[in-house]
């Protein structure tokens, strides 16, 4: 089986979907703009530096969504898709995904952003297979803000892809894998890939990809 794995934020999208969702809901009045903005930026800086506590971040990032409830959150996310995400899905990114689909590859988006934010985005790309941070649910089925299972972040992406393979009765030796990512946070999975592609890479990944002779793809200008 040929697998084409894609990170999402700054790889297929020229933005961070979790960060921009927080900004979008703040603009709707869900959170205090100064307090939330500072904390959101702090967490994002930790992500870029490779020092993010994913559990703390997910609690923070989902708190307002949890409080609003499923119906209001779904309506807000539909607006977010129309106003923020769809206008930023580039023809080049779509064409890259389609090229793997048309070649018969199994395409999976593998992201450290939570499933609530990212599942509709994966669907907008025409990708049914999503490995994202899964969220615990309460008795009503609504998210609690806690992570369920292993978060798909850093080494956790390798674990979650291994779990996906196991569910298909496969192992690493049964697949030929291409992985596109912009970030050194994804180095563990990039090193597992047969074809690692540094896509719109950050400075550290660009240097590493150059040293190792990995393909560098400039999919868009941010």
C-alpha cells in the first residue's frame, strides 16, 4: 500500500487552524480578546519551539467551545469554514492531494490539532482518513476538553499511524509512505517515511532537509 500522509497547518493550509479558530471565536465574543490572545500566542510560540504541553493546550483551546455546547459550536464552525478556511485552501494544495488520490494512494491527514476543528477541514480537502487529537466525550456525547488516547503530536503521530496500520492488518513494512510536513515537531514521522517532504518548511526543518537531501516543496507563500 502506498500512503500519502499530510500534516495540516502550514503544510496544506497557509495558517494554523487551531490558532485561527481561537481568534475567530474571540472575535465572536466567546473569550476575552486580550487574555485569550496572549495565552494563544504563548502556546503557539511553545509549539514552534517544540516545548508545547499538548494536554494543557487542548484544555485551553477547547474551553470556550465546550462551554458553548454542540449546536452553537457547530454553527460557529460552519461560519469559520466559509469565512476563514475555504478561502485559504489553495488550488496547489488541492492539486497535490488529488494527485496522490488519482495515483491510487491512501491519503491521510495527520495533525496535532483536535478533531472538532479539523474533521470538516479534512472533508473540504476530500480526505476521509483523519488522524487528529481525539477528545473525550461526556454522557451527552459532547467534548470535555480532555484528550482521549495518544495525542497525534510529535512521537504520538508515529504511534497513531502505527495504530491505524494495525487496524488495517498492516505494519510499517507493508507500506511505502510519503509524508509532507512544515515542522521539526514532525521529525519522528518524517524519519519513518520513505519519502519525507519538507513542505513550506520552518527554518530548522529547511536546514535539516537540506543536510539530509530530503525534497523541499514550496506549496505556497504565507
